[in-house]
């Protein structure tokens, strides 16, 4: 008991029962409740009224503590947004590096405080733009990056010592990081001053997204190589963003998002320790990435539960000593899977509520989706509205003046506890099944997510879950000519021409030598990031570097889950 003594709590529980049998019963006889049972999609019951007895196991100092102190339930910084706002980091990238560079400069001019780079599928999969597998995909869902020349153009006129940059890249993360460092070097910015994050979370690719190249074991090897490299060369860089976002987008519940994300985090820490790294040397730079979905209260509780769980995992399981090693720092993106093509302006409201839940949950950086993303990539107008949503929360709502203002709510604390309890059950289940890699190989985690996604869609189909404008409050929408961002197919031709020009002008012998050295290091089991860095500096392509690693490590073939 942390608010009331047991005797008082007992009396309150008796009064609740009396209230339900008298006051509530009379009202329900005339006006029945909307549902027989209220619960979140994670299956957590939403009681009619929450009392201290619903959180009577909560110990304030042990379970909540103070902001900036273990177990960090109330936030990772002592003053949170009273010191500075979260980083407003809008995800953007399309077409050529030139086009994306213009969008970045526009967003920065509108008050964005950090960059977030979207790469096209060939770049994510380790193919150059002239590869047959890249045909029709160059620059479509992100910017095309083939060589260091593209990266130089992408950040032309953007001082890398003044901004932090997040790059959503996984299997080829080491290559893009090395290109970024090389651009900084050309700008005169030493790697020690570079700030940012590479997503680099390949386990969730096997689970939910699919942009993997190599099998799990060599993929983990590359990731721990990046940890070691960043510790020595780029100390302010976050070498991984352990991502629950895509797990949620694939259809998981909030509980599954927390559990499977933290399970991946455990696997990365274990791999790094096996590679000889000290936990307190790399753990402070680990970061996370979560989804802000529709259930407002559950989402706030989810962020708080994840923070508390990670602090316990790092302290109790991995014997971390530094408080910084126990802090779960995270980026949030509003839920793309909740955006609708029907009545797309409704998405502005959805995004605002989701963004507010992330702020109330204590996020360190935030991307707000544009309202037209169910139709196409964002236009400048829709991207600006998305950014303004964050700025209105920051500067007008007053919410950032309060540190963890939802703490102490019986409902929020109950939900936080329930999410934690249920997430621990999943973590124990994963351990019993042989760990994350085993569960991925057997398709067990994928099956859990698929079942949850099916149940959610079924609820929509049956109208048990209302989606405004889709299965209720539907209107006849006229065919209107909307301004959407269209990628010219000329982008592919121009990108291939640029790539061929770079190949014709570079020192071919230096490239051949660098790639040979990379292969030797990979075969010998050494740290591959150093030879990758040497290779990108002589303009070896992303595809050439990836092909060397494919040759050494092989390619992953997904197991079909039924």
C-alpha cells in the first residue's frame, strides 16, 4: 500500500461495492453500459472504477521513485521537458539525395530539431540502384544511397556538428554509418562530435519487417562490431535503436510490443557481452523505438512499464553499475497502421492524441505522421502540419511543464503494473523456448503477432472495434484531386547515371583492394566496420560491400509460419 493504510483501503473497497450495488445498478437498469466487458486489446480489464486497492502492491520508492533515478518509471531525466523539449525528428526521405536534401532544409527551417532519414528498399536490402532487384523501387519509399557521393549530397549544407541524425537502416547500417562519418570528416567535423542513431535492429526484421540480408548469427556479429566501433570512434552515437515500432505495426498488442522489444534488447546485450564488451561501456548508448497507438491510457502506461522493466533487467540480470546503463531512452513514432485513406483529415486528430500519449509517457524524441500517409509520401503541407502538432503540444498545451503528470492515477498505475506483469510472462516464455533466436527460427514470436493482428482485424470487421470513417460514421466521399507527393520514374534513370559516373571516376584499384581487405577481415572474424569505413571512403558502393558480406555470411531464408 502506498497511498492509504490497509484499513482505509478496505473501507473504500466496501464503499465501491456498495456504490455498484446501489447507485450504479439503478443507472444501468435504465441506461446499460455500451459493452458487457471493457478491456484493452492486450486483454487488460478496464474496471468501472479504480481505487487504491487496485495498486496496493505498489511501493512508491521501489516501483516509482523519482524522475532521473532508478527504476526510471517516472522518466529518465530529473526535470524532463522543463529543461528542454523532446527532439522533434520528422522521418523523411524520397527520390534522389538532392530532393531529400531540400526537404530536410525545409523541415529544419520550420523548427524541426533533428533529422530522420528514410532509405529506399534497395538501400535497405544492400542492392545498388542498377541491380535487377532494385528495378521499380529506386527512391520510392525513401532516398536512394549507392555511394559516399550520394551521402555527401544528402547532407550538403547541413552542418553535422549542429544536428543529430537518426537513420532507419538495419542490415546495411554499418555501411551508412561509415558514409555519415566520412561526410562529417569532409565537413571538418570529427567523429567524436557526431550525434545520432542508426536503427540497426535486425532481430525485429526477422520478426516483423523483412529487410534482412544475412542469417541471425552473423547479423548479431556485425551489430556487436558496430557497438565496439562506436564506443571507440563515435562515442556520442547511439549504435542501435531497439525497435518495437514495427512489431506493433505488424499487429502486436501493447504488451507484446514491450515484451518482444525488450527480449531483442536482452539478446543484443548478451551478444555484446559474449564479444568481450563491458556492459557499462556500451549500454548507456543503447536506445529504443516505440509505437504510439490509439488507446491513450494504455500507451502512456506502456512507456512507463517498459522503462521500469529495462532498468530491472540491466541492474538485476546484467549487473550494470552505471545509472545511465539502466535508462531506457526511446524515440516514438505515431502509429502508421492507424492512418486511414478514408476521410484522411481524421488522421490529424489521431496523430495529435498519439503524440500526446508519447509526451505524457516521457519520450526523448518524436515523429508525428502526416495525415496523407495512407495515400502517399507526405507533401510539404502535410509534413508541416505533422510538425506543428508537436510544436502545439510543446508550446501551447502546458503539458511539458509537468513531470510525469499521470503518475499516481490509480488507472495508470494499474495499467502500468498489468503491462509489466504480462510482459514478464512473455519474457519467461521466450526463455523457456530457448531464447529470441530460437523463437524467431521456429516462427513462434511471428505466430503470436499474426494471431493478435488477425484478432484485431476481426474485431474491426465485426464492429467490436470502431474505426471512425471506415466501419462507422462512413460518408460518401467525392472523387477529389488531392495534392500528393509523386515520385517521378525518371529518378531511377538519374540515380543509375550518377552511380555509373562515380564508378567511372573512382580509383578502381583502391576499391578492389578495400573490398578484398573487407573479405579477409570478415572471414577471419575481425571487426568489419573498420574495413567498411575504408571502402566507403574510396567510393565502393553499398551493393559491392554487401555482396562481399553475402559471400562470407550467406543470406537468410525465412521460415514459413502457418
